[in-house]
C-alpha cells in the first residue's frame, strides 16, 4: 500500500510542476494533461493507480534526452 501512496504523491507533484509550466487539463478527456505547445505531448493521470502514462512523443523525447546525457 505504501508503494501506491508514494507513486500517487509523486504523480501529483509531477502534475503540479507541469501545471506551473503551463500544461492544462483537457476539457473533453478526464485525466488528460496537455502541453501548451504541442497536443501530441501529453500524459494521462490514472488516479486509482497513482500513475502517469506518457504519450509516445513524450517517451521519444525522453529517450533522446537520455541518449544525449549518456554521451
């Protein structure tokens, strides 16, 4: 149970940080957080599981960042 609570707390902290950067909730899809600059950059908050599910474009962008940092 502590693991789920920890994941939920971390997800909420991440959401707050993104909202501070201009991300916003979708008006049509509950739990969908959208980037202000690119609608293909989004994530979905699975509240009951306390998880964030990232769009394929976000995953791709994260992979490129990790590759760059590994050089």
